[in-house]
C-alpha cells in the first residue's frame, strides 16, 4: 500500500509540474525543470521517501 501511495503521489506531482511548465511556455516563460528533491513523508503510521520535481524560476526585474 505504501508503494501505491508513493507512486500515485509522484505521478501526480510530475503531471502538475508538466502542466505548469506548459502554461509558462505559452506565456513566454523561461521556467524549466531542475531535477528532483527528496522529501520524507509520514502518513498513517508509515514513512517513505518521495521524489518531488523542482523547477528553476527565471526572474525578470521590472525596470522603471
């Protein structure tokens, strides 16, 4: 059961990141993937390591 929760959560997070980056590309955004970070998750008495996708945000300052 722990593997199922882990797999479903990771798939959901990856899908959410892909959708976010696709929206940014439509708006001329320059954000991109930057690997993963690992998070320790404890739920229902079980603990597992979750791989969470990261992004690198490109910040553009508004000059006046």
